[in-house]
């Protein structure tokens, strides 16, 4: 009775110590509330500051030069030097790296370019695999709670020497020496199922049978077989107790998968933006080449006209000047041709289309032109959309959740260890395996197993330090979210 009282008292003390170690102080509650308020205040601050922002429509300011010209004169000038003047102008690229005088061209729209980039870009392809990798890690973490089927086989053959002992011969008292050497042969086979639950409990159901032989033996039956069936459950009551702690790794991997999805969205957005930017840079490079080619051809014609007139009304200085301008514009054309090929290769690399290998010299010919239309934007809409949908902002929120999970696990680790184990085992013995298992059903030999384990580090400095670390990391995660939100707002303002 006294032993039970001691055990009960020890359990009571352990629970009391665990409760004191795991309780939340008013200071901790106030810090938690402060973190929540800071997180909510970040979005509220930015949205409230632009709540009165109006939708603005921005258009190109009218030119004073255009205002002084008549509509007919504007049409004449556009026909001579405006965009329509170069629309039908052939693109002269000169010899390519294959030695061809004129490279082949593939006509593509901006929509086709973006679609090809999303489908084939190598960075996008790698980013698509990351969420699948994250899903595999989630399954690995969940597999901890899968049932395990196990087998154990043990065999030993012992030859045990012992010193001689005194005895009698033939029942007649007297001194004699007896040899007590013993040979033992044991073979055992254990099989069963072991499963861990999200509460931290572990259940084992197993059966074991063994072959036992000894020479000499003190038993009438030799060899003999024994068997047993065991059902045992172990459950932590303080440290490592509860699904919040035992499923923490699963929750972290699920959050990591969500973050991988956000990273993939960021990669898709960057790839689409880069392809659109490269498309318009190619449009600009082609237009620039056409303009410079036309200027070069015009200068060539001017030189050919001046050359036979050098003896009449063209001075050497004037002719030298036109020759110099012709060579300068020829150099500009060569440089512009290089820019066009480079812009086309950049676009081909982004698209990574199997029909347009980067090693080929086929040029991409864009058919879309920039639209000269008013732009409408709203600072309120931009800031609100950025705070809700920007991948880096959403990843920062998920990282706060991760820090919260780690903080809960560290908080649980501050508790002492108090594990209880309970089990029941049925035993049987006979001169054969079948009879040994048949004896189990009679229930004559039953073992009841109960145990408790208590452990508490003196001072508890390690777990307390880890908990402080996780709490500070959570504050860091909140600050990182504020920084991501601030950066998103800054980029929205810069873009507008």
C-alpha cells in the first residue's frame, strides 16, 4: 500500500512540476497579443493610408509640334518617317553564324510567346517539381504513424563450463566430484505489429515462441517450447503528448509545400514578365534596325549623287562628311543587327521551344505592336492586391505559422518526461509448438505489466533556451512579414 502511495505522490509531483513548466505567464500572453496586433496593424496601416486614393487615368500629353501642324501635314510626315513608313520595310540582317545571307523568321504574337514560356521554360519546369517534392515529404512525415510489421529471430548455442562440485555416488554418503558443464540451445521467433498514434502513444501486439534445450536439464520435458502473446501500450503524459506536437513535422511540411506553390507562382510571374519584356525589346530593336537601315541607305544614295559632282558644286569637305556619315551609319546598322539577334536569342531561351532551338539562327518576328492608349491605375487597388496576392507576402504569412508550430513544440519540450506503460501477456508451454499455443487459450498463465518513467533535467536550461529561441524567431517572422509587405507596397508605387 505504501508503494502505491509513493507512486501516486510521485505522479502528482510530476504533473505539478509539468504544469508549472508549461503554464503561460501574463507576460507571455501579452507578448502573444502584441505580435497578433502588430501583424493585423501592418495590413491596416497600408490600406488605411491609401483608402482615399482615386483611380487615375494617364495618357500621352499632346505634342506642341503636332498642334501646329495640319492633319494633312501630319499624315504626310507619318508616311515619310512615322511607324507606317517602316511597316513594309524588309528586315536586312546580313549573314548569320551559319553563313546564310538571310536568316529564316518565325512570326509570333505576344500571347504565343508567353504561352510557350509557361509551357517550356526550364526555370518554370523546375519550379513545378518543387510542390510535388513537398508532397512527398508530407507523405514521409505521415508515414511515421503507419503500422510496422516486424520479425525478430534469435538463435544461441552455449557450451557453459563450470568447476566440479561435491556429491555422493550411488546414494552412499561420501565425497565425489560431479561435472556440471551444461550445453544450452535456444531459438526464438517474434513477430507482431507496432503502431504510433498522433497522441504519442505506441501500441505493440506481438507473439513469440521459443525452442529451449539444455543438457543436463532440470525439467522432465527436454526440449520444450514456450509461447506468449503480448498486448502493450505506452503513452507519454507530459512531454511529447498530443497531436499538436507529434503532427508538427507534418504541419511544417504541408506549410513548406504551400510555400513551394507560392515560389512557383513567383517563378511563373517572373517568366511571363521576362518574356513580355524581351518581346517588346525585340520589337524596339527591330524598329531601331529598320530606322538605321533606312538612314544608311539614304546616306548611300546621297553619296552616290555627290560623287560625280565633286568637280562642280560639291566641295571635298562636304563629300568627306557624307562618306563619314555613311560609314558611321553602317556601323550603327551592324550594331543594331547584333541587338536584334541577341534579343531574339533571349526570347528563344525564355521560351525553350523545341521548334526554336537556341543554337539555330531562325529569328522571331513579332507581329504585335505597342498600344498607344490611356493607362488607368489605382494606388488603393494596387496596394490591396499586392498585400493579398503577392507570393512573397503569402510566404511570409506561412513562415509565421511555421514559427508558431515550432514555438508550441519547444513549449512542450519544457515539460518533464512522464511516460506510462501497461500491458498484458498470455503464456503457454509444452513439448510442441502447437500445444504451447493451445495452452494460451486456457488463460492459466497471465502477466500484467505496468510501468512509469519520470525524468526532469535540473534547471531545465536547454529546453527553456530553445523555447526563448523559438519565441524570438516567431517575432522575426512577423518582422519579415512587415518587411515583405513594405517591399510590395514600394514596388507597387514604383511601378505606378
